[in-house]
DNA sequence: CTTCTTTTATTGACAGCGGAAAAGAAGTGC
DNA sequence: GCACTTCTTTTCCGCTGTCAATAAAAGAAG
């Protein structure tokens, strides 16, 4: 069976051990006693679960970790040894592939991007494999094995099956990407929707760490949303969830490619902003960057467009908050470059639409460098590795 | 401790046993083998978990239950003995209290309603206690003990604490209703938001049985929504969730009491419909029933108002579906009396706004007699009883 | 400097849950 | 009656996590 080279499995046989590891992963060095509290387990159980993880090197005792200068015996802190394992994260967009090599703590060691010539599955797979193999050879210098590969694709993705059901940008339908990729790279492969992948990264290593209910809103070429409810990323019964971009906010608004009017994406996506800035100012801006510059130079027409985008985003966040009551909403994405232009409108529109106690929700931003999407993919690989929630193993194709 | 008379606890000590009981409760008579499948347990585990439940009388073997006329040994079906325990469900509205006595399968045995003179906590509590005690004496004829009381209140309710944080209709703030009621009735009391309570009833005994992801939309005096994600009712980090009524659909729409424009409630609630029918027809209809009659008689102005309400409801459902991807949406509530007037618009607006695979969601209606809200409250009591998720016990006030 | 208090960590005994395998039970078809 | 199938139960067993007791590592108190 388990034919992958050097693939001793992760020694968290029990769900509790995986939970403990995840807690330590998200919350830095921790005392066993505190782990016990957070996991609602007895200290003894923690000791026993931690031991094999230390013996295999996934956890280490923090030597200088002497905390609590007050009473009692000081705690022996435990943390995850990031260098113990490596992972690859790959984000496939319509015109390029971004790949990162991360450690077990999802810290990026190397990042690479390659333009994508051919969007068809075979073409993507070829480019992807080259990039992955390149990173795999480079990874050899880091003294740890690569334990898994995560791939993030926008669209309707079935993670359990490793199947890309439909991706509009790539024009794919029912591509068994996990199996295909696993065959060429010889490692376990996890495939997930890009926004959900980013949400996992945020949940474990970012602004959502420790929260059981939060939402991640991405603003950029599209408007996306990842949802975490009771500590789990929402995937929806049909693999579709968080489609915040097509909430319709104004029946008199601009037409959207989805057929409706006044969708958030039809108002606040990059292409919508470029279109509206052109129409509103007469200046023939070529892309989002130029539109942004025009607004930053103070052009009132352009600023108005951004203000409206902020209104739409704030309204959309209000809808999410009213429906799910998250503890926090994290706004991220390339669109944050324009944040100063619509921060106020987002806040106002959110405050106006949030109902009752939902308004207590903490709305904040989190910058998102371009490798972040690929890092999200790596996070899903780490998640699969820990859960031993078997990703697509190279060989056996079970059903 | 456990001082409640005749309160031998429910003998499902393990989560698995509670899960098994819930499965049998929702899915009628079942063979142990099928229970094992649904619960992802071994048949042996089911046998062992079922035995004490049968010994205590909560489950019974269906004598005539010989299924599967085909091959193999016929199954011995097991079902919940509804008559083994009784529960009370109470719904508190602004001007009346509705109470039902149900059995363990949440079938209504008696229903009562009493007008409410005084909305202040003390007044409500007095009326509620009278009604509950009346039902408790009547319950003595049914040969089973009442095991718990559920109370449903609209607004912001913290079920874990049994606390009504804020109820606009009652003008309550931070009323520890569960403790207060438990003291006067001497039984465990569960307090929950009314829509969530109804959602529990739907999840266990109604159109949501067996589904892990669905939404319940109630149309009536207000527009509410209960959400079930991965088999659990969503309560939100701050106790607010499913506030579908204040999704804003049209910035040019009618003003809502929440301060916004074009909220679903400002278009499709009973009061909004009455207001708009008056304005649109010139007929001074007194209430929703008259408005409905006018529309049913074919008045085009009135019909238009209902059509617009249908549009708003369909849009709201579309938003829920885009965000959460439920398997099914159940439309219910007193507003269903007008369903023939806006069914088409709901369907169309939903279809137009649902994105991609989310459109596969099954949207259906489910009638809702007036006692149903109280039945929802009883369902929460049953849920607390099974989970032994301790509701508010009469005596000890821990924390 | 010794002793007490406080908190953390570990150990070993133990209970209980759930699985595997095998046997038993209750039918149909031949 | 016999073979076959499927459901149910029994027995045994491993494993997980709790409990209670103990060790360990400090500061505080006298």
C-alpha cells in the first residue's frame, strides 16, 4: 500500500492527538496543562498523546520555555518543529501558477510563479509538474521530507474526491486533478477551492486562529468568502458556499455576468471598478492599478467608484454577519491596495446593515501577498497530513 | 443534586447512544443494521447501546416489524416509544402564550393558548406558570412523566445560559428566563430563540429530517431563518444568526424599522404587505387576512404586492443558498396562506440569484399550524433531555 | 535552610467504549 | 432437510482517556 518514499505516517492515531497537535500548531508554544484545558482533556491524556509526537520530532520542548514566573512549578512549553516536514502549495489561476514550499508551520521557504500557456488540464498538469518537481529538488537542501502537496483552484471543487467539478476560469469540468497530480509527483495531493484553502490558512495560522466562527472576505479580481462555522470550513452540500460575489444588492445596479443586476462583483470587482472608472471619468485606464492611481491622485469620479465598491463590500459583509453571526470578519485580497479609498464606506455600510448584537462582530483587514493563495493550498496539505484524512494517495484508487 | 421528582436521567450516557437514539427518533422504525450504517458504528455497538434503551422503555421492538421480504433473516425493527415521556413546549409572543404537551416523539397531545396581558417578565412568568401547571395536571392522565419544558422566545437568546438577552417584542433585556421558570415549575427548562427551536423540530421531526445542511425560512409577521450546517443549528458567536429579514435587497425600497431601506421584512412581512396593499389599491384593509382576501379575489394591485413579496423572499433564499449551499430550503410560516400568490415569484427570483451548483438546492414548503412554534420549543426540551446537555436544573445554580 | 504551598507533569491501575470474529437466529429457495 | 443470506448477539480484546497518587520544580514563609 503506502508506497510513498519515506512516508511514515503522522503519529496522531487518535482524533484527540490530531486536535492537540492542531492546537499547538495554531497557538505557538503551550504548556501541557493549557493544552489540556483547550482540548477539554485531562492532563494525563495530553502527556500520553504528546509523547509519541515528541519522539517522532513533530513536537519539541521549548528549552528556554519557562513561563509563569509566579507560583508553582513552571510549565514545560511544547511547540511544533516547523522544520520537521515540508509541504508544497500550488495555486492555479487562469494565467499563471504560483507555488510555495512551506514548512510544517506553513512558513514559506521558497516561492515561485510561472506563466501558464495552456489552460487545458494536460497543459496545466505539465506546467504544474515541472514547477513541483523543481521545488522538490530544491527542497532536498532543507533536511526534511516533503509530505504532501496542496492545490488550490477557483470554482466548484470536491475536496474529498480531489475533483474539480467546474472551474470557469480554467474552463474545466470534472477533472480528477488530485489523482492526476498524485501520479506525476508521487506524493499525497489535496485539491480544494482556493478561497476555502485560504480560509484554512487563516484559521490555523492567521487572523482566524482560535476562532470557531469567522468569515474571510477576499477582494480582488472576484469577491469571495470563506466561512468557518463551529471550527469547520463550510463547503455546502453541493460544494458551493460563500458565494458572496453574487449577492445582489441593487436591482437597478450594473448587470453582472451571472445574469443578475447589482451583484457585489458587478460593483466591486477589479473589472467592475475599471469599467466604472472609465465611464465616470472619461480616462481610459488600462487596468486596476491605473484606476487606483487615478483615485489616489484625487480624481473625484474615480474616488466615487471606489466609495461605491466599499458600500457594496460593507453591505455584503453585513449580510454574512446577519446570517451567520461570526465573531470576526477578515477582509483580504489584492483589492486591499485600495483600502484607504473605501475603508470608511465598508465600515458604514456594515454598521448600517448589521442587525442587533451581530454588529459586535470584529471587522478587520489582513494583507495578502501574492504567495498567500499558494500558502493556503499548503495549509490544506498540512491539514490532510495531520488528519490523515487520506488525501489522494498516489497508488490505490479506492472509491 | 438531581432533585426533580421521578427524574431518572435518560440512559444514553455515551454520545454514540444519544446519536443512535436521535437517528431512531428521526427515521422511524429501523433495523439495528441500518442504524449501524447511519451512525457509522459496528452492529455490535448498536446492539449494546440499544439494550439499555429498551430496558428502560425508551425504545421498543416493533412486534410486527418484519421488513425485507427478500433474502436473509428479517430485521427486528426498533422505534422510539413516544408515550414513554412527555414534554412541554411554550411559545411566548407579544400578545399570547401558546403551550403544547407533546410526547417523546414530539407529537402534540394537548394545545392551549392564553392571551398575555402583561409583557413584563413577572407578568409573563405568572401566565406561563399557570399554563404550564395546568398542562402538568392534565398530563397526569397520560401515564408518563413530563421530563422537561422548552420555551421559545423571539430575539437574542442564549440557550446555554437560559438567558433572554434582548427581545424587541417583549421589550426584555437580560432576563434569566430558564432559571426563573425552572424555579416555578420544578422541571428542567430550556430556553431558545423561536426560529432556532422551530428549526430543531424541523430537523428531527419534519422536512429537514436526515439532512445535514438545510435552511428553514419562516414567513409571517416577520421573516426569519434557521440554519443547519453539518447537522447543527447555527447560533452565531453572539447568539444572532439567520437574520434574513434584514438583508437589504433594494436601496430604493421602502424604509424598514431597522433603519435601512429595502429589507426583506420591509417588503414581505405581514405589516409591509398590509401597508403596500393599502397604498396600492386604496382599499383600507384592516389586516393581513383582508389583504389576502382582496388578492385572492383577483385585485391586480394587491396581487402585485404579493408578487413583490415573493420576489423578495426568493432573493433572500438565493442569498442563503449562495452563502451556505444547503441541500434544502423549507419555507414555512403563517405567510404560506398566500403561497399561491407568490410561489412563482419565489421560484423565479431564487433561480435567478442562485449561483452555479447551488441552484440544485431543493426549495419546498411546509405548512405551519399555530401550535408549531410551541412544538419547536418542545423539540428543544427533547433535545436537551437526550443530550443531557444539562438544561437549567431547578435547584443548583452553577457557574 | 528547611518546610509549606502551589502548580505542572507523569505514572499506573482501571473502566468503558467500540471493533473483530464467530456463532446464533430466522427467514427464503431448492 | 439443506444451502444461502442477512440480521443480531456474544465473547474477547485493544485502546483511550480518567482518576488518584506521586514526583518535580519552583516561590513563600518561618
